[in-house]
């Protein structure tokens, strides 16, 4: 009996050794084997296909299609790329995921992460040895509750565009910009020296934060949503600056993004604060007269801390191929493919090596946005952030009409805290 048992155990051990020493036909080619996996991790059997929801935008689809075609050539795994508007993916996943019709991968802005996690729609990811490739800001953005929840693909913030035919010297400080605004603004001719969406908190935040304001107290990515810093001294200083722009008629009350963009493209505006998504349209209109620089330095000598947004690929909780889904996300966001995406889609990769590439670092327009991301901070990804936008935008609207800045901001913070409590986000 003992001999029989010993013989059986010996045969099992031999079989295990032979399997371990034999070839592993489930691994992809060497140049993509370890994408998204820690050293020594083994991949499960390849799936026939992976489903990816890509943002329904023509150039982005074109870029991802080119990258995933190459992935299929290298791994043999087909990528079913389904265009779904980025802002509609969460609700769609909530329905399609449990029904078994959802994707393996979704594409989302990082400020939705908290909501996605609490709804149980996504799983955390493991960068393995790939973490160092992404920018520190991007890594901060995709963290929630001490875990990573996405592979950063795109990083974006806003900067200052200017018309070289109207501005001889590059505007570097807020005083430079105010001087241009005073000199070039003539409302009777729809001419302006400086325009921005000054009642939109997304764009106004750097003039608050650069003076010491904050949305929620933040310690290493852990937000204290009971500590709201939008009525402190720095916020009041920022609000007073914005109010001066309206009081001096630098920015009209009825300004809309379409009006602002149209006037700038017509050559009637000297400087504009906007995002990289307008590069193509502005370039087509102004040609070589288009310039861009980081946001102007404030009177206190600080660089304005703009909101930074990171769009990332995220792992669906309902995926049956999680390891290979991560493998694909890491592949799409590696250096080579990030540059392909930049070339086609015109969006800045969330990678240090990509930003240092001459194609971006030496580009006279995109380099300004890449530089500004170094001074920015990720928008809070906690669910409570959704309760901030309306009250603070209402406050900016009142400020633009001359209401007392401190009183308006105090009321806005009280409203935000009340909405957070009512929503259960705390």
C-alpha cells in the first residue's frame, strides 16, 4: 500500500516538472508578454477576443483601431472595438455588465472612478513593473482607496492661447495679461484682450488654488470631504480677481464658449484660456499666428494650479478575461502606442517618456499644455465632487454680477456640504 502511494506521488511530481519545463503556448510574443503583469506572473489561456468600449469620437477611434490591429497581429487575440460615448459608458455598463453583454474594458475620465468603484462596476488593476512609465499626476488621478483603478491614457489641462499678431511679447504673468486686456478691449467692436469662461469653476479653479484654496483637504490622495476650502482667504482672493474682470468689462456677462471661440478665431481676441481640444480649430483659423503658454504666474509668484483630467482604460468587474484585458490596456498605453495615439488623436499621453519626446516637448503649442500639467492637480475623484459643481458655478455667476465675494462663497460651501450629507457621499 505504501509503495503504491509513493509511486503515485512520484508520477504526479514528474508530471508537474515536465509541464513546468515544457513550452508555454499561451504567452504572446516577447515584446508584449509582461504588459500589465508583475515579473513571474503567468497568464491564463488566451481568449479568442476582448471587447473594448472606445469613446465615440472619429480620431480617437481611428487611433485605437490602429493600435488594436497591431495587438491582434502580435497576440492573435481579436479586439472587438465598440464606439460608446464616454459619458454614456457608466450607465450602459450598469445594464450590459450583469446581462453578460458588457465589455472587458471601458474608457473613462478619472473623476468618475469613485462612483464606479462604489457601484461595483470596475476592478482594481496591477501595473506590475509598468507603474514608473506614467506621470506622477496621472498615477495620483487613478488612485482611490489606496488602489489603482485604470491605465492612464490621456492627460489634459488648459493653458493660455494668444494671437501673435496682436501680442508682441509672450504673456507670462497675470499682470501681463491684465495689461493686454486693458489695452485691447473695445466692447463696441467685439474686441477683447483676454477671455475665458470665468463663471465656470473648472477653468477658474487655478486662480483660487494658486492663492491657497482647495476643494477638499487632500493628504496623499486621501480626501477629507468634511474640509472644504472654497471659502478660505485664497478663495476670496481668487473670487475678487474674477470679479474685477467683469467689473472692468474685460469679460462680458453673456459670454459663451461658442462666442469666445468664434471671436478668437476671427482674430478679435488677444489671449484666451482654453484646453488642448481646441488646438486644431484654432490652428486652422490663425495658422502661424497661434501661440500657447502655461497659465500666467500670479501676483504672489505662484503658478496657477489648474485642474488636471486623466482619461484611462478601466477593467470591467464583469470581464471574464481580466488578466488579458489588463495586458491590452498596458499595451495601448505603452510609449510607442501612446505616441501613435498622440499623432492621430492629438491628445497628450499620460507618460513621462512621451512628454519628453521631441514631437511633444518641441511642439510650440502642445508643449505648453504638457508644461502646465506639471503645475496642475487631479480633479478629486471622490463621489462627493459631483456635489461641488453646481453650487460653486452659481457662486461664480453671482460674483460676476457684483455680489459680495465672501458671502457668496460661504453660502456655496454651506450648500455643497448640505448636498454631500443628503447624497450620502460622506
